């Protein structure tokens, strides 16, 4: 089946080579970082995690989002998802690949990475994160590949794959819960020390992952003969809308607790992110834009007349995707470090090589996704002819 | 005085008998209690890597800092210089890249949770020395995925620079801002400054986290921590588990503060005011 990725139009190859070019530029930047140290990034003693870990966190969510198709299809036998669930699983594979790369580029001594296996440490949440992320990658490869292969042969999905499909459901929840625990379990970082961190992570994940899926499904219908039932896309869009409402609701819980209790430590990071703290406000524009985009996205997706038009639908899910990307992929991590343990403020801005490395990891994700979608589309096109 | 002359000489003698091993350190703080030192010395080499405190440890190393003595600011500089030299700590120009083991800050930043705008001027202006708190329940050791940072049976929160993968989870977890990461190669500024290096302590490489280690390497040789040696009237080091130790005496007599007690980490650094 893999050989089908090698047969494509000039446009397909142009896109693949474009991604390879971006990846090679990012790889050069990574070599530069490897030679000089993480000091080439915008991170500092006070802001010790930056865009790498923030993006890692966001894409764990995107990966977990696939479960929003797996549950209706396999637990509720919602057959409209039968043809598109594999596209969700392939997003998960690409997203987890990106997560693992974001971790690798973030650590100071990548050559010692396998110390995590050599000295397994069950009291560290990173230990569990390693297990659940790699496990989720394996599960989605097994399930995605085998269900697609069965479709290609025109056979039902083999029985031995079923347990993996069911396992993928709690496993998807686990990857984002454990990732939330990385933050929610450390003392002294007020923005992170909240019991709704994991629920909020899941809500934003179930909004972000399916948003990306809708954009991609609308796109692949333009470049292939594969046609998706519009009702299936509408169902996914409703999922995005509800999940985003829950996400925004939980965010307001955070605001209420902080501002009504008047506890300065709880207010400070929110103040920094949304209003500026002691004259420091480099993220305020982004965070307000994120909040606005979230409301716009919900507004569009809530109104059936708008949601049914592809132009509005794309605007709606793109708004949700960007809103969650800024909120979780930037604000959450940086906001946790501000103010620092001495109640002073050090700000963070990513450097060019750092941004290039992050973009090249996006390109790796896009490349993995392109190849996997190529396989899936070729099988689906054959099915449609037959 | 952190330790009287007799106590020190006795400990030094015991250390000489025991040889220059980790055992020496325990003898130093537990004069006369050789059985206990055997036990602790043994567990130090054994499996005691897990950071779990035994019920009622016989050694619980801690530091009391007499902040009032620091009105004489030259002592701050002396202490910092002693630590820098003992541990080959590089000096970076940028605040972002700084490596800090022991440094000064004001009351307002050291105790932000108990900050009081009507604080006495005298206290407000004092230089408080900040360092790793060697917590009894250290969040950094809890989150480290490779046990590169861990609590020893004597209470020291140690850091293994050769195992650390540089994930910086410990820096996010430490509520005291006590940890520094080598964003660049620390040997570059050391070389540029032309500093005389201490050959008895390793320089680090880039990409690993470091912090105050209560001079564990000097304790192993039966010496006092470098800051204690520099200003014994300011830095009072000893065994909290021994009711007769100097640190326990001074904590009984003076008012002391600890940072962010509400987090339950139980810091082992006390500020005498």
C-alpha cells in the first residue's frame, strides 16, 4: 500500500519537495542549536519552557481529537463516519510525531534521551507521558493501517484490530490528561495549579483536532475524486462547536475563581495574559485575538445556516483552530512562568532559529500527513469507482 | 559560629580515621554516633536513590542564614565569591543565561506571599541570600524523569550533571527559582574570564540543570560548605535531627522564616531575622 505514496501528480511532488526544503532549513537551525546550546532560543532562566513545549502540548490535543470520530463510529455505529475515521487517525499519527520531535528539540542533552528508559521513574509525569504518547502512536498506526488495508481489499476489518480500536478511546483521553498533569501537578505556578486543567485540555483538544480534520476533508475533496457525505462533516462541526463551548466555559471558571476570590497569585498570570501586568503586555494582543476568534468560531458553528455553507464552515473551524492554538500553544506555557517565583516579570519572545525549528516540525507533520492521506485517498477513490 | 572547635576537630579526626568518603560527612554532624553514620553511609551507596525520607532520619542537613549580619554587604560578596570559586560557576552578561547557586534579593521578592507594605525599613533593605532550599519534599525530584535530581538520606537534594537530559521539568516545578540551566557552554565564560578553576569540582556542560548542592563534595572530605567557611557567623549549617546541634540551638533562640511554607515542600533553609 505504501508504494501509492510514490505515484502522484506534479503538484503532489511539488508540495512534498517544498516541505522537504522547509524541513532541511529547520534541520540546519537545529544543528546550529545542537552546536551552541538552547541559548539560541528566546528561553531564559525565568521562562524555561517556550514555543517547543507549548506546541508539543497543543499537538497532543490535536492527536487526541481523533477520538471524536472513533467513539461515534465504533461505539455508536454511526456509519457516516466509516469513510473518514481513518483521516482522523492519520492526523493523530502526524500530530504525535510532531509532539515527539518537539520534545527532542527542547531537551538540552538529546543524546541522553534514552535515560528515560534506562532509569524509568514512575513518580515523574514525563515517564507516563512517554508511555502514553508512544503507545498512542503505535495504536493509531496499527488501527489506521489495518482498517485502510481491509478497505482496500474490500474485506471487513480483521477481528484482532478491534481491541486496539477500543483501546484507542481511553488511550486518547489519557494522552491529554497526562499532558495536563505535567502542568497541573507542580506547586507554585498559579496558572497551572488548577483541577480543571485536564478537562479543559480535553475540551480544547476535541475542538482543535476535529477542526483540522474538517479543513483537511474539505481540501482533499478539491484535489481528489473522494467525496465525503456532507452530513458527516456537519456532525464533526457540531462536535467542534460543543467542545469549544465547553472549553470557553472552563476558561471562564478560571477567570471567576481568580477574580472573585481576589487572590493576587491567581489573578497575576491572567492579568498578564489578557490585560498586561506592571507594563508587561507582549501577549495581550494574541490572547485577546484568541478569545475573539473563539467566540467568532462558536458563533458561526452554532448557526446552522452558516455552518452549512462551506465558506463559513471553514471560517468557523479555522477560528477555533487558531483560538486554541494561541491559547494552549503559546499562552498557557508562557503564562505559567509569569510572574516568576520572585513575583517579578521576565518576558519571552521566540528567536528566528527557534521559530524555524518549530515551523520545520510543522512541515514534518504535514509531510507525514500528506503521505498518509495520499494512501487513504487512493483507497477511497478506488472504492468509489467500484 | 556554625560549629564549635571541639566538635569540628572531633569530626575531622573521625573523618581521617574513616578515610575521605561520604561517611566523613555524616561523622561531621553526628559526633560520637558512629553506628548511625555507618548506617547512613551504607544506604548512601545503596538503593537510597528514590528521594523518600525514612521516618525520623538521623541526619537532616539544613542551613540557617543570619540575615541581620548581612547589613555588612561585603559578606554577601564574600559568600558569593566563595561559592563561585568552589563550584566553577560561570558569569554570564545576560540575566537570561545566568547560573546562580547563591545570590541576594530583597524581602519583597524572597517572601512575595507574605509581603507587607508596612514592613520595617531595616528588613526591607536587608539582602536576603537565596539558594536551593533542599526541601524535605522536593517537587523537583518528584518530577525529574531520570532521577538526575534526588534527595539523599541526609536531606541534600543532589543533582547528577551526567544523567540530566536537560528537560527543565525541575525548573518548572521548583517554586523557589533555585535552578539554573546551562543555555550555552559554561566553559566559554570561565575561559574568557581566565578564572582559576577549582580542580576538585567538575565544570558542567551545556544543556544540563544545576543548583546549590550544600557542598556535598566538600562534606565528603570532611570540610564545611564553602559559604559557611567564608562567613561562619552568617551561615549556620548543621543537623536538624540532632537537638543539640548548633543550628537547632540558634533556631530555638531566634525568630526564623522559611520561604513559601504553604506549598508543603518543607524548606531546609531558615532566615534568622
